[in-house]
């Protein structure tokens, strides 16, 4: 195991509004809020859904692939600098941006430092 899922991050034009929708839909509170990033989770010490500002966001046209879905994963790790090369060895590709990678099928994910509230990630699993 390299890390644990932290948030599923959804691009949108209005993070606060979309978070409010999912908060009501799922019965979960908003646990973090900034101008461009809002989190809905069971608590401020758990993973959840995150909504990220994308000013030029165009809604997906699913199932028509003309405008694909725009979601990425945040994966918490103990040491971002050490775990980036481990992700590459597993088949990831480094993308533009700090700690941004793509899985072998091209889906983006970010390696983020494990938050202080999350249990340590066992080495070598």
C-alpha cells in the first residue's frame, strides 16, 4: 500500500453551492471551506467529497464523451517526496503541477501529505 484515499475531488464553478447540494443529499456537514475548495465529510477528521473551483468548468455531457467527467482522487501518503517515485514505479505518469500524477488509464490523482488526524500509513503494505 502506498497511501489511502483522502478525498474525491469534483471540479465545478461554485464549490460552496455544490457542497451545499451534496451536504443536503448525503446528510453530511461541510467540514472545510475556502474561496476555492469546500469539503463535505462525516467529520473534519474523515475523508469525503471535495469541490474545487474550476472557473472554465463545462458540465460533463455523459454519456457523450464530448465533455468528459472531471473528477480526481487525493491520495494521502506519509512522505510525498518519497512516495512520488513509488507511484511512478507502479505505473503512474507525472503530470504538470505539484504532486499531480495520472493512473495508467490517464485519470489524474494527487499525492498529499497525510493529515495529522489520519492514522499513520503502515510502511511496506
